[in-house]
């Protein structure tokens, strides 16, 4: 499985495979039809507070990654991660789309590293969950 990163403003390509936007906010000035999305997983994006903090402190990339991975342990982010893993299984190529002008350091890169196994996944997430994690989730009141 190939995971690619691409700015959402770049021209869609048939080689993109499944195109998934991983930003919380819709990209400015972009029409939904022009984005050619297969999915928009808002809950995978960093919180507004973390996004604003990183914008003010771009030199603290490692701290951003640490905080972002912690945010990915929330229930909403966990569900979105599971959707992302399912999309990954269905196609040979997955393209994570982002709006950030910083193409070297953004949340899509952290997600790509998670999928590729280059980062430790947040506790309880990933394509295969532990039995204990599944039991814990099933025992929660709904």
C-alpha cells in the first residue's frame, strides 16, 4: 500500500487513488467538486487550539507531534482512524490531502507515518486492536 501526501489545491490525478482530506476546516476558495474527495475525515485533524499553537510555534515540530498523537486517542479520532485504515485496505494507493502551505511539517505527514509504521500509534488504535481494548470499548455505556 502506497500512502502519498498532497496539497488539496493541487490538481487531482487518477494516480492519487483514494483521496482523503484530513483537515478540520474546508480549504479556502476550493469548490467541493474540484477537490475530488473520496472522504473528508475532519476528526483526524488537530484541534483548533493545537493547530493555532503550532502555527505560532512552528519550530516545535516534535512537541506538536506528541500533542497530536495524544489527541488521536479521543473516541472521535479513533473512529476516524479506523475509517482511514479501512480505506487504506480497499485501494492500492491512498492520498492524504491537506491545505497547509507547510508541505514538510503538517498533520498529514504524522498520519502517513502512522500508516507506514514509522510512528507509534496512539493507544488502542490501528488496523488490529488488542482484545482488551475491544472489551473495554464494548463495556462502555452507550
